[in-house]
């Protein structure tokens, strides 16, 4: 049951009890007043009849009695006039019925014995009548009996019934009016604001912590609405702080994992350089010596070439490992990105032509100046171009675009000017499940082709050191795009990778 219905029913019930109690008391008071009036009228009428009849009897004018009673009976047929002899016995008379005589017999005998008038209500409640019995005497005190006047109370009861019905109807009308006004006021000032609050709560439960309710009042409901809005605002603030804390924790954990990997990588690199560096140089030297000889059998010559190639590969991996953990200190200078990248494009062009892959180099006519380490920017370009070239089949295309741009690092609210390097290829693409791991050291999808999984890790560390960002998007068997932003001025380290 809704609140307006409960309040209206409670108010209607309380009104019915209060008004009903009041009207019951009022009805009883009116009933007593009407009864008292009827008794007074009966005493007046009975006394008048007593005197008139005594005078008629004293003057021996019996006909006067009839002349007195006939008009009375004609004016009010509900009145019976009865006569009782001195012994209290009913005397038959045309102005009274025997049923009325039986009703007042005992009272008549009581009057005969006490010689005092009696006025009372006799008979069952539904058919009660008011009775007045008055003793009659001659001048010298001789007992003449008594006269009894009996009047039906039907008119009195009808009057009371009419008043009761009128009172009940007026009470019901008042209760209905009060209930209607109460329902309207409760609906206007209680239910409607609560419905708005309920809708807002459902939105909050669904995750919308911006849902609020307009505060239009200053009463308790208005205070409740304001507290709800304050609570939602605090929840939104808490959720935002929680998200920021979670992101910071995840970034910290990722950084710690990266540091741990780099520490492990440093130890591994140092061990490799120490343990296999010298033997590797010896093996590589012997392999080169065997390759240069022309007097050896063809099979031995091919084996020497394999040794030379594989030892060169191992040396390159060791060199890449050392470049990650022991990279030289950056030398910051103002450079033109166009002039920095162009030599790398020319360098990689020979390999692209050998693989039948077209390289497109797009750059503006005006310089793209930034503060950066020239060698490291070239290394980023070389690694990205090499990966794109290796992923692109013959007949494909690799496009390198340089342009002025702007970017917004993670957790920053404003954008910073930058120059961007965008590399698109039409290669095999990267599977979605691998996109989040491509910058991890030793993670590679080219293990069969000799990939060590270090090139993109080096790229990421260089971009981070320059305070930029690197983003990657890819579609399997369609191609891959790398977008690198270098801030125009050397700044803080980047906050992460946007995939």
C-alpha cells in the first residue's frame, strides 16, 4: 500500500473516530433534551387536564370533559386519555385504549397510593410512550381517582432519526473532503518528490553517479533531496578517486614489472657478455676464416657460412640486450625530424626494393623542430621500419608520415604540441590478443624468423624517455599503424601506451 493511501486512510479513520465520538455525545444530549421537553410538555398538559376535569366534576358538568378532550384528540391522535377510579382500576372511556390502560395500570395504582403525579416513559424502546398520571380530588379532599395521559414517542424518534441521518451524512461528507484534500497534499508534497528520488536511486544503482534531483523546497523532503545529491556527488568523487588509484596502481605495477624485467635483462646481458662474448668472437673469427678459404670442400664452406651467420645473430642479440640496459646518456639537441628520418628511409630503401615493397615517405615542406636525441630518434625509426618491412609481403606498401601535431598524455588535462611519426603498412597485422604485449622485452611473433623480441621494447623505452607516447592499432591480414608523438620540448616521461 502506498504512503498517500496509508496516510489518507489513517486520517479518515482518525476523523471518523473523533467526529463520531463527538456526534454520539451530541446525539445523546439532544435525545435527553427532547425527552426532557416531552416530559415538561406532558406535565403542563396533564396538570391542565387535571384542573379542568376536577372543575368539571365539581360543577357536575360531565359534558365539559368531552368538550375538552375531543379537540385534544382531534389535534393529536397519538394522545390517549385514561381515567382510573379511586381503587386504581381502569374506567372504560372512548378517549383511551385498553392497551394503553394495561401499560399504565401499575403506575396508576402507584399514583393512587401516593397521591403524587408521575411522568415517565414506559414500554419497549422501539415502541415506548411517555405517560403522565395525575391524581384528582374534590374541594374537601375526596379522592376522585386519577387521569392518565399517554402520548406516543414516534414523532420524537422520527426527529431523532432524521437528525442522526443528517449528522452521519455531514460527517461522511466532511471526512471525504478532508481525505481528498489530504490525498492531494500528500501526493503533491510527499509522493511526487519521493518518486523523483526513487527514479534517481535506480539510475545510481545502474551506475549513473551523475543522477541528481532538483531541490525546490526547504522542508524535510528538500533536506532529504539535498542529502541525496550530496551523497551521489561523494560517491562519484570516491569512484573517480578509486579509478585513479586503480590506474595508478596498475601503472606502478606495470612499471615495477618492467623494472624487474630490465633488472633481470641487465643481469642476463652482463652474464652473456662475460660468459659467451669471448668464445663467440673466437667462433665467429674461425667461421669467417673458413669462409674466406677457397681450398675447402663446398660442404665445409656452407657449414662455415652457417656458423658465421648464426654467430653474427647471437652477437646482435647480445648487442641489443646491452643497448637496453646500458644505453648511453641522451644528448638533447634541437633537430629537424625530417632531416633526422630521411637517412633511415634511404638506408632501408635497398632492402625494401629487394623485397618488392614500396616505401612512401610523406613530410611537410616546413621544418619539424623538436628537442631530442638524434641517434635515438633514428633508432626508433629504423626499428619500426624494419618491423613493417618484415611484416609486409611482396607488392605491399609501407608509408611513413611526418607532421606537426599535439597529444595528451595519460592523466593530463591539456594537450601539448608535438611532432608525430606515423607508420602504416599493409602487412599481416597483429592478432588482438598480442597487442597489449608487443612492447614487452623478449615477446615476439617472429621467433621462427629469428626475432628476439627486443626492437619494440627499445622503441618504447626511447619514446618514454622523450616524454612522448606511442600508439598501435592493427587488423589481422590488413595492416598495422604505429603513431609516435615526440613533444616539441623535452618533457616529462610518457604515462603509457594507447592501444
